[in-house]
C-alpha cells in the first residue's frame, strides 16, 4: 500500500514539469502561427 502511494506521489511530482513543457511548446507554436 505504501509502495503504491509513494509511486503515485512520484508520478504526480513529475506532472508539473510535463505540463510546463507542453505549455511552452504550445506557446511557441502559437507565436509561430500568429506572431
């Protein structure tokens, strides 16, 4: 049970990084299209 919880916490700790990366890519794409 604790192992599962730790794994879940570890996976969630990486989410903000992935979201930020995708956000930066999306902004770059918008700048290329509309900039």
